[in-house]
């Protein structure tokens, strides 16, 4: 096995070990949910549910102990600190990610650490890439990645206001890469009943690419 292949295998194993309990933690509701209000006064104190629109009652907003909450209502926890410089607007960020319908039974709709390519360093075609500030991904991704550093892993809890617009994952990235993932996410987002559409993502910032000639 060559050095690059060994590096790829070692890196993947390290990421798997760090997040081995992610699915169990999500399924268990992260074990520390507390009724709470979002920091941003513009957010309702109840989870938006189509069947309860206009009502003055409902399920309290999800709040998880030991997570940081930004003014927008995004909750996050850094599982691993990265190193180096954070991306700037216009940079292309290369990430690995997974996603769960945490508000509805913690069902996964995207898995991390899937086979990527023959070389971890040189072949990143199967990692997810987007230009920071272009508005091509959900607001939660833009906000979460903006102050991360390469190698860092961040877990985010995403309220509906920072997720997919109009409850449609086809409008902005990231999008599930499998049919099963499509169905799991669509079932929750498209549901017009009493389903909590809060999502959870794990993001690993693999690399930051500045525009050519900019730095």
C-alpha cells in the first residue's frame, strides 16, 4: 500500500472513530434536550409545523445542552478543532458531511466516510464542494463553515429557517447522494402534518481552495 493510500485509510479510520456514536446519539435525542427559545427574537418559541400554523401552542424549540447557539438560531458543537486559516468569501470549501432528520426519529439521509477516490490528497471529486458566499447551499452550511479551519469537524443542529427553502431539498445543497436518502429527507420536509423538521449535520472541512491568483 502506497503512502497516499495509507494516509487515506488512516484519515478515514480516524474520522469513523470520532463519529462512531453519532447515529446512536441522534436516535437517543442527544440525551440532553431542554425546552428553550431560539436566541433570535424573530424565531417562534415553537417548532414550525404545518398542521399547527396560527396556533399558540406546539412543540418547544429544540435546545441541546453544551451546544453553542448563534443569533440566527443555529446550534453547533466542535467535535474536532482544525488548524490553519478559515475560508473567506469566494473560496471553494471541500467538505465531507452526513445528515439526520433529528426532529423525526433521527433517520440518516446521508452518510459520511463513503469511498471517495483512489487518492485522498489528489482525488476529491466525491467530497462536497461549494463556493462560500455564492448562496448555493442552505444558510446553515454557509454560517457553520465560515469560521471552521481545515481538519475541523463540527456538528450543527439546523432549525427550519436555516435549512432547505420551502421545505424542498432540491432547491439548495447539500443533496442526498442516494435514493434512500432522498426519500428519508423528502418524507420529513414535504410532510404537512405535525413533524418536527429540525435537521442535524456533521461537517468536516477537508480543504479550502482560494480563487486562482487571489492569494
